[in-house]
């Protein structure tokens, strides 16, 4: 039995629905704006470095920064299909027999100092930055604004 009254009420028409949807949207939007953005918060960013001459990829100065990176998606062995999932099970078995698929995704390789410049251009402040295992990383926060009149 409905307890909120909305489901038990007769159809109130599209105006009621629009109003209800708008109220729900506003509650969700307020929740996310209150929980996701904190003016005093910090973010940790990791990006692939261009300087990776000792890695298996072999990228280094002089290499293009915008590349297509292969991503190999291995197929998991198919699970036993129930009767209602038999068609899906057959498709999964066929896909597993075909082997792994390779997708190419765009990626920008960052030069030394480029991540920090991008953070500053976007209005952020670099708290700390470094290099680790073929990646540049940075901890950033929003720049403090002067509120002087």
C-alpha cells in the first residue's frame, strides 16, 4: 500500500509530473553541488608522461604527444547460462572463442611541467607535483581569490 500519497492519488496530469520531476532534480543537483565541490578541497591528478624511454612503450622527447593507445580487452570465460539467458550465453561463448579485442583510444602524453601549466590556466593552484612510474602527477586546489573591495 503506498504511503506517500503520490502513487495512490489519481492522475494529476503532466503539470504535476513536471513539477515533481523538477523538485527531484533540484534536490539531486543541490546534493551533488554540496558534496562534490569543496572550496578548500584538493584533487590528485595522474597523466601519462611523454618521457618514458625506459618503458615498454618507449615514448620520449620528440615523440608525438597525441597518440592512439591500444587497449586489449580480454574475454572472460562464459558463465553457465540459465534457460532464459541461453541466447546471451551462446553469444558470450562465440565472443570468447574469437579471443581478445583491441580498441584504440586517444591519449595526450604530457611533457614535464605541462600538467602544472594546465592546472594554473584552469584557475587552479599546484600544491605538489612529481613523476612516478611513467606518469606525471599533481595535487591541486582552487586558487584563493582576494575578496578585497
